[in-house]
C-alpha cells in the first residue's frame, strides 16, 4: 500500500458522481433502415435452411457410422484376450471410425 501511495499519491475518492443518471445504450429499433432489408433477411433465411438440411443429411450418415463402430467396439470389449491387446484393438477401431467419419464429411 505504501508503494502505491508513494507512486500515485494519497487516495482521493471520486467527486461529483453521486448525482449522475444512467442512460440506457440499447435501442430496439434497427440501425439500418434500407428498403431491401426484408429481401436480404429472406435470402439469409434460405441460406440457413439449406445449410441445416445439408447438416441433417450428413448427421444421419455420421450417426450410422458411429453406431456401427460402437457395436464393433462392444464386440472387442467382450473378447477374452489380454487387457492391453484388447485396449489396442479398441483404440484401432476408434481410429478407423474417425477415418470413416472424415471420409463421409468430405463426400458430403
């Protein structure tokens, strides 16, 4: 505390802030009032819907791939082999799953 006071001087409380009024900065009205705003928004909405449909198709394929590899991993977990070998096989299955998902994403 002494070092601060030696650098900056003694603390003086703020003066004249008691009677200030807060002003709201938010205004619900749009900033841009051009007439083509509605058409631009409609174009934006079409782009969003198109992107959602593409992601929906892609998600269905990815979900199927994940389900297939989850069942394969479950089969590997049930094998009666050494734990280290089993974990290596599961790890390899996860890598193959990731590769297949990446291929599916690139194809879409």
